[in-house]
């Protein structure tokens, strides 16, 4: 799977990669995912890079001034 580079040096997975990974997982399970399973799969698929991006922004001192 390829990843797309974005600002701040963070690599992001694409929606096309999500669809591909979801299809592969459904083949492995031998059945289509339910809507809830697809949602959970997507959250897990993107969560690692999201955490990395948040940590990177925090290390740069970027904060939400409205909070």
C-alpha cells in the first residue's frame, strides 16, 4: 500500500487504500462487514497516523487557543 505525504511530514493513508484493505479483510473473513464493522475498521485503519499527527503537533507547541 502506498501512502500520500502531507504537511508536517505526516504520511496519510488514502480512502482508496481503506477500500482496498476493507475488501481484503472481508475476503479473509469470508463475508461482507456490517455497517458498524466497516466504521470500526475505518477508525482503526486511520487511528495510528492520527495519533502520530496529534503528538507531532503537540511537540511543536500547537494548541487550540479557544479551549
